[in-house]
C-alpha cells in the first residue's frame, strides 16, 4: 500500500508513523524547507499520550515533559481559587496514561525522528490533489505529479486540500486571539505561581504551565477581539500591548506578562465542521478536518487520535479497499472530533463570562463538579472509545486471541 501524506505538522507526522506501522509505504510532503514546529507549549491529555504510547513515543516525550499534579482555576482579579481538578497519578490510573505538558518542538522532534529521510520531501508544496478509480495524485509546486493508493491531507487550519475536495470554505476567525510567551523558571520563581492554572475573567482568560520538566513557563493569555488577528506563530504584539489588555488583573499574572517582554500574538481560527472528511482515496486529518479553539487543549490530541485510527483502519487493507477503509476511519473519528470542536468553543464562552451572577453560577458549578468528577469537565474526552477499541483490537491481534 502506498500513501502520500501532505503536511508535516503533528498530525501529518503521526499519520506517517501510524501508516508505516500498518505496513504502508509513505511519502511525506512538506512545503517548508526544514521540519519546524515553533509555538510554545502544548498539553497532552491521556487520550493523546495513549496514542503516543501506541506509536512507541511516550517515554521519549515524557522524558522532556512536565507532569502537573492538578489544574487550579482562579478568578482574574484576586487569584482566589475557584476549584482544583486532579491530573497527577490518579488521572493516570483512571485513564491509563499520563497528562503531560511539553514544548511543541520536543513533541515535533520526537515524531519527526521516526520518519526515514527517504520517506520525506521538504520544500515541496502541494498545489493540487485529484484521483481516478485506481489511484490518488498530488501535484507539487515543482510541477511533479505523484501517485499513491491514498492521500492524507494534514495541511493544517489553512488547508487548501479541503477546498480542493469539498469546495470553497475558509478558516473562520474565532473572535479571540492569544498572547504567548515562554519564560525561564528563574524569572518567575518569586511569583509562587501554581504549577498549572487557568485564570478566568470577563472576555479574557490566562493559562500557564511548565514545560521542559519545569525549566520554562508557558504562558497563554486569551482575549476577545474584533480585529481578525493573523494566524501565525511568529507575529509579535506591540511592546506592552498585553499589559494594557490585562490591566487590573492579579499582580502575579500582570508581572509574568510584563516579564515576558515582547510576546507573540496569535489569531485563533477554526474550521466549520464537515459532514465527511474523505472522498474516494483522499482524506483530511487533524486541523484540516476539525481545527478548533484551544480552550480544551485538544486539537493536537484529536489529530493524534485520527492518526492512530487511520493506521488501524488501513492495516490489512488492499489498495482496492482504500475508499471503504477511509469511510470507516471517518466514521470512527468524525463524531468525537466534531463534538470536541463544539465543546472547545463553548468552554471559551464559559471562561469569558462577565463578573456578576453568571460568573458566580459558573464558579459554583465548577466547585460542585470537582466533588463528583475529580478530573474536570474536559476529562469526558480523554477516555474515547474509538481509540481504546482500536488498542484492544491491536492487542488481540498481537496476542493471537480471536
Ligand atoms: C494557542 C494554541 C494552543 C494550543 N494548545 C493545544 C494543546 O495544549 N493541546 C492540543 O492538543 N492542541 C493544542 N492546540 C492545537 C494544535 O496546535 C493543533 O490542533 C495541531 O498543531 C494541528 O496539527 P496539524 O498537523 O493538523 O496542523 P499543522 O500543525 O498546522 O501542520 C500543517 C502542516 O502542513 C504544512 N502544509 C500546509 N499546506 C501545505 C501544502 N500545500 N503542501 C505541503 N505542506 C503543507 C504546513 O507547513 C504544516 O507543517 C493549540 C492551538 C493553539 C492555536
């Protein structure tokens, strides 16, 4: 089985690895001249780390990660704790894998190191995808036309493949943007910050956590804005802009934002849910299929799950069966990913409630939830059956049981 994967982000790299493990010969095409993952921190909930274990990468990624004991939600103005959810060993026991917080580059490098150099073509932009009954084809900006039994378009939130497959449809600005920064631990040591916290305020929230085993603090400050900010990991905010936006916030948050210096400003974009991601021998995967707001920290996790299920579905499949296999892959993933997209959008609305009765009711609800669900509201997505089922079947196959 020959596959072409378009895009070497977290989704495309994981798909490449997963397909190779399923016995496919994979060519990975990436438009940038070298593997790059900029950005800052990324959280890997147990549904993501279970996939990493399946791909043989959990130990490598965990060695450079931070492991939070819990998540402390706080109020924006005085830092009073609203509630605390558990994420340490109890979560690992409950979900069968740890909750990790990592530098994106560490995750990206761990995935990229598994792709043999003969399988990847960098500096290769795909400018078209088409297919006939027997093969799918990509056209590159160099003028080549490459064929395979299937094409996986993991070309991110700005996906052009999605337009080629399903017609006009652009990334949608979410009305929110994020300031992002990484600070050395020594620069914030005096602030006595919780290991992992979400500070909630009107039209804004701030999240921070450690990466690189506690060497760096990852800081994300989200705010509503009508200005459709650029979706770019490298666009910088104006000097001091973040302090004006978060004026009046708890001193520790303001001080961390001030010490961050010139921060990055990232416009958050999403994609409208689709009724299907595949057509014939071509499918979308990751953000191209279901880009979501990051308010449940699930975008990459869902991309990893796509990759795991895709590999599982393609194992033992003949080239003639590819269209049916892709339909099975989408059937197993679409409902979950679409519901996480919706959940992420509404999490933002809840985080950003104005002060007063609505925020008080939210806080009371979060406190009540913590007494019945120790892991918090987003944990409902961490035990997803589609990947667990896949794992169970893979185990059965290895052990030879029926
Ligand atoms: C502020 C923020 C915080 C986040 N935090 C988390 C988190 O904590 N946990 C989590 O799970 N998720 C998080 N996410 C989401 C996560 O970053 C994305 O869901 C994930 O990176 C998507 O991976 P991808 O491979 O689908 O797309 P991308 O990473 O965008 O990769 C797409 C790749 O395709 C390449 N490409 C594009 N077009 C072409 C073409 N025509 N030809 C060849 N190559 C092409 C690009 O160069 C790129 O390398 C966050 C997102 C944001 C914005």
